């Protein structure tokens, strides 16, 4: 049984996952079955992963920025890029945040915590 077939589609590479493989996979956190929906599944996975990950430099929580595909660390004032649904959590690859970005994210966090 092949778990995936690589299909060349112009310059894009698509991966088709075997339905048998998907039927065996479960969420590592809740043990519930996974549902394959390319766009939604990726977002759900990243949000779930973000809640488990911490900044490797400060061990502080991270903020998921879906628009920029980054994980933001306010305490380290840096952003970790997410490439192909994998967060690159190496401090040497982190992008420094500008002062304006830090202020924006701090305000956003205060607003979200006051809504809870």
C-alpha cells in the first residue's frame, strides 16, 4: 500500500494521501479521528500545535498569526516562520519584530484577554 502519490501539476506538487492511512490516524491530543480537509485541517493543526508550543528562547506562549504564517513571541520580540505547515523554531531563523509590531500584538493580546 502506498501512503501517498506524488503528482506533478505544473510547478506545484500535490500529495494525495491514502484513505486507509487517514482512517488509522488520530489526533494526538484528543485521540479523535482526523478529517481530511486540506485548507481547514491545516489551520486546525496549526492552532492546536500553537497551544502546545512555547518560544524556545523564553519558554513563553506564542501567538499564531495566520495572515503571515508565523508564530509570534512577544517576550523574545521575534516571529518564527511556518513553512509547509511546520513551524521553524530555530532562534537563528527567527525574524525580529519591529517596535510597532510588538505594540500591535500587545494591544491585541490585552483586547483578547479582556473579552474572556
